[in-house]
């Protein structure tokens, strides 16, 4: 039987991908879910003029099959409301409209708990998007091909560091 990778190591690589995608591909300022850093309790919070994103792993909802749909939906509503409050504040400060999106990233195929929650949130008009496995894979490919000029960015990001090791080893060109 193989040794199981500690959950936090997997999450570090996943957070690294999210951080790199929003900083390097989308051009956003990003903060990860660190104590006292995020206004909204999400895995990552990203913004740039006119756009605001909150991201969570699908596992937040995937392993919540014992929770009622109403409980999962209440959690989504609370996060979207927090994002919207921040967007309202930013709109007043920056004097521009902000588009809000709460994204649920699927590093594993979504189960019924995930899809049911996202579908119901959409029916309520909440700006919730499911970033499915194929789209996550596309984002992985986009970020893995990047080679930031600032080596410090690579050393500080678990995903970029792993991608640089694979690239150097010739795993892909």
C-alpha cells in the first residue's frame, strides 16, 4: 500500500496553482486564506479593477454529503455576500463597477453534493461558477508553461516550483 501524501501538501500545490493563475494569467492581486488576511473566508481572494474573485476547493462541498443542501447553500450565500460587500466598498472607492464571481475549483470530479450546490446557487442568481476538472486542467497547462523572470516567484510557489522541476527534467517543453 502506498504512502498517502499529507492533505496540506496537496493543498499547497493547489493553492500555488490558484495563486499563479490569478497573478500571472489574469493579472490580479491575490491573497491566500491566511489568518487575518482575507476579508472573506475563502481559499483565495483575487481582484483587479472591475473584477473580484473568491475561490474554494470543491472538497469544501464534496465531503459534505451529511449536510443538507440548505446548509451548503447557506455557506455559499455567506461567502458571496462577503464578496459582494467588498465589491460594494471597492466600487465606492474606485468609482467603477465590479463583477463578482465565487469559483469552486474541482481538482477531483465533482460529486452530487458539489453539482447540486452550484446548480441551486445559480437558480438563486448567485454568481457561483464551477471550475470543472477539464477547466482546471486547462488552467494547469496555462500556468505550467509560464516561466516567470523573477526566480523568487518560482521558489515561493509550490506549483511553480514543481512545474520548474518537471520542465528542467524534460517532462515537457
